[in-house]
């Protein structure tokens, strides 16, 4: 079977490709990725020379490039997206280009190519915030950041291609993901790398916001499970059993690194900050998926991974014109960087 994965040079996409090649000897994968600031082929170095893996540098908004990459494929897993909430507050345009228009191009080309299964990778953030209880797949969407609105638009568009054209689409909505090789703008790699460097950890607001945390390999396996067992036109939530307040997560991380809580710097809250993300993943579990990772173990391994792979994230953080200029904009009036 030939598969097209988009965004495979990213954090979750690269893990998904490695896991898929490992568990399915019959699959060969084309990875279509634009290599934006967050894409990095170093995540896939172990696949060098693997004849079942093929990289194509291209944009999902470019219909011709998508058509060519999709040639001969029967399955598509679409992860390519702009993914960071803070960036969407300061530069929303690229979010709507890649997450909405890019998704439309992917769906249109998949329809023309008679793709047999199209998995659209969405996020729990499309439901918005919830104080108590858990969102189920049939609940209304109420996204609150430009990022989550752009993801909700792509998500609903994907479902519309099933309703309208019969394209066999499956949508997954995953929770906050952690593990090796995550771009160091997201809270865990940002805080671990700052702590190692002895820099402040900018904790937003009161730090009592809650996120559900899933290990990257579990998220990748869940997407592949939805691909195999999911029903066309259906949505599947993906989450773990671990819900934590940001302040608790931050203290755990400092403890693992043997660093002082004095590194925590409370800064002005993210505008429109969602208080709690919470989804019920019983629907996918009923199809036989369950997570393998035990949070404390996987989290400790992840922190250790960043300690042992400092050259990877230091090279990213050293790119002054990219990483730092974003942070100057994002944190203007919030924290000195
Ligand atoms: P990431 O930012 O690490 O990777 C995104 C990848 O997409 C990069 O390799 C980038 O180069 C590529 N890309 C972006 N725009 C593109 C375009 N126009 N054309 C081709 N490639 C493009 O993101 P991630 O954390 O790996 O997230 C992957 C997917 O999973 C996204 O759709 C995201 O919304 C979803 N998701 C992420 C999380 C999370 O916690 N990270 C949780 C739930 C869902
Ligand atoms: P993030 O990793 O950006 O993921 P998301 O916004 O998609 O959940 O942030 C996770 C949580 O950590 C979120 O509640 C915001 C918070 N956070 C901070 O307190 N400080 C930071 O510098 C960042 C990046 C996030």
C-alpha cells in the first residue's frame, strides 16, 4: 500500500511515519512537507536509505504538487498545519492559508484521485474550553483562538467532503502531545530547554489551566488505528488519562531536572487563554485502541531526551531572526526576552 503523509517533517508526523514503517512492512510512504520553521528533516534521519520512504518538498496549497505527490497512493494522512496558538495571535494569515485552504486542496485532490481513506488530523482545541466533564465527538465546536478556528474550519471541511462527495474521510481530534523532537516553542520543550539554560520559565496567568497530555507515539498509533478501524465520516477523539494544571507540570519538570522553582516567572496571561481542554476518547477505545505509555515514565524519558539532545534545540533557539523575533513580538509587555 502506498500512503501520502503531509507534515511528516513535523513533531507528530515524523513519529507517525517511523511508527507506521515499523509496524506495517507493506506500506511505503511519501512525505509531503513545506519545511516551514517547524519542519525539520533531522527528525527522520534514521530513515535515510529506507526504500519505503520518500520525501517531497512542497506546499499543500499547491494543487499541482499535491496531485503529483498523491500519484499511486490509496491512503492519505493529513497532518501539515501551522500549529502554535501564540503565533496565531500575531500572524493569523498563514494559519488560514495552510490549515483551511491547504486542507481544501488536499481534499479536492484526494477526491479526484479516488483516495480510499483520508485521515484528517485535528485537535481537541476545536471544542474550546470546558470547566467540568468531557467533550464527545458529536458536541458543538466552539474554538477560541485563530489557531483553533482554522483547525475547526479544516476539520468541518473534511467532514463536508464525506457528506457531499462521499470521500472516505476520518477525523481525529487529539489532545496536547509531548515527546522527543517537539519544536521548543511549545510549553514542555520550551520550559525544559529554558531550565537547562538557567533561564526563566514564562508561566501564563495563574498557571492553573488544565491540559490532557498524550505521549507522541501513542498519538501516532491512535491516528493509525483510526485509519484502519475508523468508519468513514466519523470523528474520533484521542486523549490519555493524564490531566494536569500547567503549574503542576512545570514543577514536575523542574524536579526532574533538579532545578529551583524560582525559575518560574509568572507573566501576563495569553489573550483568550482556554482554561481546560477535556475530551472523551471512549469511541476510539471501543475500536481497540489504548495508550501504552505511563505518563510519569514517558514524561521523565522526554525530559531526559531534551537533556541529551541539546544540540538539536540549541540550533533552533540560536536562529535569532526566526525564533527570537517571534518571541519579542509574542511577549512584548509580558516578559523580557
Ligand atoms: P509541527 O508544527 O511540529 O509540524 C507541522 C508540519 O507541517 C511541519 O513539518 C511543517 O513544515 C508542515 N507544514 C506546515 N504548513 C505546511 C504547508 N502549507 N504545506 C506542507 N507542509 C506544511 O506540528 P505537530 O505538533 O506535529 O502537529 C501535527 C498535526 O497534529 C497538526 O495538524 C496539529 O494541528 C495536530 N495536533 C497537534 C497537537 C500537539 O499537541 N502538537 C495536538 C493535537 C493535534
Ligand atoms: P502550548 O504548548 O502552547 O499548547 P496549547 O496552547 O496548544 O495547549 O501550551 C500549553 C499550555 O501551557 C497552555 O495552557 C499555555 C501554557 N504556556 C505557558 O504557560 N507558557 C508558555 O510560554 C507557553 C508556550 C505555554
